[in-house]
């Protein structure tokens, strides 16, 4: 139960304003923290090999393409899978006009 | 206009370069950017498209001072007044010519135009710029630039929310695709932005509404128009079950012709520019929010129009599902305009993944570095939505103090 309690809820809005102006973190780190990925990593890795971890990370970031993009890269095969799924389609239909009744009648 | 006594704001790295230059120009704060790709062994320093953008900034402002470091990895920029296409400052007959050289063909025209649109409302005189040259790509590119159609139909209408809507125009005179190795692009775009304002209106955009229609443009350049029909058909196949009001225009044009001085036999000869096809889709909601997607055939070919159509449709669905009132590729535009507004709190609902993108996080930090107030966040009406509150700086248009 303690573990469960210690686990932070990801995507907390109040958390974001704290993280965003913490200038010791890079934007990528902020996002990892906010989405809760970092916590799990830390728990698994322990704190000792953190320095080593950072070393490899920075190298990996340099090598990959880090140009500014307006549109993010998409993995189209994953997208296709996602949007062929009936459940996802039904969920998204509530965002369309005429479709907003769909979710309500289901509830 | 530059105030030499103002301390330089220091930034590092090559990321977010264009937006930092724009913020510097808007706020009048000089900046110094160091370590621009200083670790890169192959492409050290500023890249051609960045230099081209700086040249463009120089020609639309008066009194800007730009200093490069020896290796091009340091840049000092002292902004001047935004004058637009004023006569006597590089413009002829009210039109400023900007030729994009062939070295810049990795980036699309929107790389230049999206930041430029941010400057245009704050200019002293209208913007009227003709983009030409072998590096002018109007289609979407693999480096993440949306196509000019998306800019025209999904980002430009957003300026209406800020009270900027009179006669904005992007005329696509000649289309071009992203070129493969050795090929050239050669598009032509006429950008007219005659509506200058004192201060943008404070924006409150909290209700994303429902998507009511989907519009799009399929373009085929130098290839058969049946590619368009096939792409449109595939896209409609996916989208029709969501909204019946879907209409996708088809635009077929021939490959642009470029002079080829390299051919020694025929000095007046022309070469054909890049060919290809692509699809730009825009969904509009009942409250005037836009979501867009852009897919183009890769420069080396190997994709069928059916794939392009499907990918475009799936990408559009993904963008819509991220929610919020503004999509990712327009978020910078809207947030900067809000930050430049009158000293009042504007509110904007954004999807979680839109706020949680590196660009937006860095923009929040940069805006504060340039003297703006920090953003406030609270939970939105829908789950996964975050309401961002932005306090304007009240700087507005220096050139139109009297207006």
C-alpha cells in the first residue's frame, strides 16, 4: 500500500507548472517526469548508476536527429492499428458533430 | 533602435532558433546564442536554412545587427524595428523578393513563413514578400514542416481570434515537392499580410467544440492527376465514418522549371524541378478550432497514393484525439501571440500531449526569459485537457504607437 501511495499520478497539472520552470531540467526531462516514466526508471535502476546512465543518454541524443520540427514524427503502422480498432473509433466519434450522442447513449 | 546598454539574453543550442529570433525581434531584447551544433562533426554551426531565415529577418527589419562567430556556432542578434516591405529598404514596387537557395532544400517554405507570420501583425508597414528559388518547397517535408496549404487553411485563420483577419493572403504561384538528391525545388509563393495592429486581442479559447467538417488539398506535381484521386479515395475511406462533410480539393500542376546554368551546352536551358504528390487535411470544429495533418510522398519515391491518403487520414484522427483547442504545430503561434497581447489574462485549453511537448515547454521558458510572466496551469473541462493562462506583456506594435 505504501508503494502505491508513493507512486505519483502521471500528468498532474499542478506538477507541470513546478517542473516547467525548474531550469535544471531539460524539456525532455520535464516531459519524462511529468508523464511518470522517470519515476519507474529510477526505482528500477537505483540512484548509483545514474551518472553513467546520463552519459549514455547524452550521447544517444546527439546522434539522433534533433532538428526543430513543427510536425512530430508518426509511426504510421501503429497509427493504422490504433484507428482500425473499433473501440478507439467509438471514443473519437464523440469529438465529431452528430457523434456526441454516441458516448452518452452508451453510458 | 537597438539599445546597446541592454544586456544580452544568453541561449545555447540550435533548437528553437527561429522562435527565439522572433521573440527577440518582438520584444526588442538582443540575444546571444552559443554552442550552435558545436559538437557536430559534419554540420557545425548554423545551417543554410537558418542563415536564410536570418537574412530574411534582416530584410524585413531596419537597424538589426547580426554578428556570427568564427565557426558559425555563435550568433549575436540585436533586433531593429519591424518595417515589413517598406519602400527603399530592399523592396521594389512594394514587393520584397526572397530567394531561397538550393542549400536550403531540406526545409519547407513553412519553416520561414510560420515565424514570419508572427512578426507580420507587429510591423510598421504591410508584409508583401515573394518567395522563389531552387530551395522553395511548398509541400510537406520529411523534416517536419507542414505544407503551405496547411498553413493557409489551418494556421492563418487562427489570427482571426486575435483580431487580425483583413486580406491575409498566401498565393501559391507554383507548387513544388521536396527534391531528392541533386534535384531542385523551385516553388513560388506570394505572401501578403497587410493587417497590422497595435495589440492582439486577448484570447479565451476553452471549448474545442465538435469537428463539423473536413477539408483538404491533394496536390500532384509533375505526376499524373490520378494520384490525387487515389489518395483522396483512400483518405475518404477512413474519414467518411466520422463526418460526412468531407471535401478534398485536387490540384494538379506540372513540375516547376528552373534555369540550369550547370549545363554548359545550353546556357538558357531549363531543368525540371522535383516531382511528387501529397495530401493536406484540415478538420474544423464548431467553435473554429482547427486540426491538420500533412503527408507527402518521400523525395525518393516508393510510396503509393493510397498509403499517403490513409496515413494522412490516420494522422488527422490522431491529432483530433489529442484534443484541446489548438494542435501542436499551431500551438507556438497562438501562445506567442497571447504572450504579446495586452496585459490581461488569456486562457487556452490544450491537449495534454500538446502542452507536454518539448517545443511548448521550451517556449514557456523562453517567454519568461524574455520578460513575460510565467504561465499558469489548471485542469480543463475534459479529461486530458490543460488550461494554460498567459498574461500578455502589453508591448504590442512599436511602429504603430499612434494608431
